[in-house]
C-alpha cells in the first residue's frame, strides 16, 4: 500500500455541510480531502424543498436566532449564485380556522425586518378575488398574505461548493467510503476505499459531516460513543402537473399546524411538500409511502379548486433530515438549527468535529463557524472569506442573471433561447467552458434528445463528478422529467463506454484538469 497522503482536514460526507466546509477550509489555505460514499448531494441535500428561506413557521417556536441568520444568508446566496438561487414570492391564503390574521401579520413584520432585507420586496396583503393568485383556489379563500423567499437548485449548490473547493486546492473523492479512522499521534489515520482502491490518509483534524449517517461514522467507523445524537425525520415530496397559472408559490396551513408548499417547478409542474415523519430505517432506502402521498394531496386539496390525486403524481422523492435530537415530541418542532460536537482539544487529542442538524440555507455560516472552532487547534489564523465570494458560474456583473442571459443570447444566436436559459441557470458564466468554442448544436456531439448533448455530458464528467445517468438526469439537473423515454439508458451507455459509444477515458472528476 502506498504511503499515506497528509492533509490538514479530512471531511466525511459530500452533502451541503461537508462541501461547504471543504470549500471554506481550502480557501483558508488548509490541505483538505473530502470523501463521499456515493454521489455528491446523493442523499438529503438533493431531497430538500429547494428553498433558501428564513423559515416563517420557526418563529412560532421562538427560533429567532436561526431565522435571523437564515434571512441574512438569503442575500448572501443571491449575490454568490444568481444562476441557481433566485427570488420567489409565496402566497399564504388566510384560513380563519388556523393561525389568526394578526399572528400572521406580526410574523411577516418580523420576517421583513429580522434579517436586514436588501434585494427582496416586502410582504403585503392580497385580495384573492382580484389577484391571479386566487384563480387556482377555492372561492372561500378571499384574503392572502404574500412574502419573499428564494429558490435554490439544491444539488447544484453542493456541486458548486465542491468545484470551488477543488479549484482552491482541495481533493474531492466521490464513491469513496471512509471505512476506518483512528487517532494517532498528531492527528487521524483513516482508510478510504473507492474507485482507486484502498488508500491511507493522515489528517490533523476530522470532520464528521455524514448527515443521516453521522452516528454510524462515530460508532462504526471511529468506534466512539458520544452522548446526544441525531434524530432522523423523513420528508417526502410529490410532483404533479402545474396547478398555478403564475410564477408564485403557495404556502398552505393545515389542521395539524403543519404547512405544505406548492411551488412552480420545472416549467410544467408543481412541487408539493413536505411531510415530517420520524424515521428509523436505512437512510439509503428511504422512499415515499401511500399515506404520505395521500396526506400531501389532501393538504393542498383543502385549498385548490381542482383537486389533485395520487394518480396525478409524475415523480416523487424522499429524504432523511438529520436533525439534532432535542427531545421534542413533535417532529415538526424539532430544531432545524445546527449543533457541533467537538471531541479533542487539538493538543493531546486530535480534534473530531461532528455536525448534527442544520438546513441548506445556513450551510455557509455553519461552515464558517466550523472553521472558527477548528482553526485555533490547527494553528491557523485565516479570516472568513466566503460571504463575498461568488460560487463557480456566479460571477455575473451585478449578480444580474437576466442581463447575463441577454448577453449570452446575443453571443450565441445559433442556440435556442430555451436551451441557453437552461444552461445559464445550471452553469452561469461556466457555459463558455461547456461550449468550448462551439458555434452551433452540430458541434456539441451526439444529441441525446431534449437539448442534452454529448458536450454537456463530457463537461459534467470532467468538472462535476457525474458518472451515471442518475447523476445527470436527477441531481445535476432535473432533465429526467423532460427527456424522451429511453434517454437514461442511452446516457448510461455513454458513461459505461459500450461498443457503440466511444470509451470514456476519464472516470473521476476530482482529479481531472479544468
């Protein structure tokens, strides 16, 4: 076996928290390696409701610190990644049988002012009898409130953090498990197993950002039992044909005091979610069940003129939220804030930082706080830097997506406006790296249908660690909802390099040239 590679930081877990920490640490000059047992964002981080939001309902649980931090992060992420994060207005129909109007007004007042709102419009009241938002709703709902939050392409947010980490010197190893880690003098000795075989690495500190597997890493990989732990909460979503004729989302209050979102999704669809159910199974095997599908349909049907049924569902997905176990009996009330468990003082015992909880909106602050805890133990004094740094593709003048798209359409008139918009939304200013000078679709290689060309697959392979059709069609994009039947099989053959497709020589994006 080759001599162990040496790093300052080993991060276990390629979800949003792990990728964010790897990026922040690499930008501070630390030598970082991240290992992920599957694909980046392959679990919880690609199964969110896809929102960058303060969490209006968390105000009911007095989570003011969490809401304030999240609201501030909306503005940071709007500047850092205007291609994958954009404003979204939410319509909250008033149901007299649920939260009273005064409580909603107070909550929205706090929501408007807690986080130093800069770019997003303020909340307001709506007359649903005169507003297009009322057309999809039952006539009984005459009044609503409207406020702002943001949409995010969650899996792409993870990949872009990983990409930036690599460009700042980190190593990202996907489909690579940390099978064993133990403290040795001065740090951690760990065994990684992946496409390159079994390798030993040495790191001065270890971060356990394994999400739903955080306890498994502690107990099985490290052999360390710690008090407290993670509470697994299952959240499921369904996708149905578009129910609204406008670009706003609905937020529906329900008799069980939960809320359900109905969000415009992928042009032709509506995303409905989520559920909150305690889960004790294998996080890798999580799936929606009939009761959840029925619950989500019934929740929105209390409000909609035209009902949706389980038969309307065109796609569904589930994830397991690894929330910190605060012993709250109500799954919906369990804190979404993050909690650090730091074992080791950095002097006699190498540090191990385990992360419990968190939400995608505050991942950047979580990473920043993690480095604040670890830096003194590593003898590093580097300033926080990510608040002003764009993510790959986000370096658009003025963070103005629409202006950039217009420029791109003028520069590439041979490509359809719809295709250019999709590329701009996915890759931002990195579209030019994808095109590599191509002036027409004919120069992009094989057309797999629906605007997916070989050049894009090659880019995703070289730059974004994609190695399967699922990586491309359901995480790097949601093209799986749009492309012709049989496309997934064609894409899979391309990756596998079958005889009718040129063999792929490059198999892992982490080590590939830009």
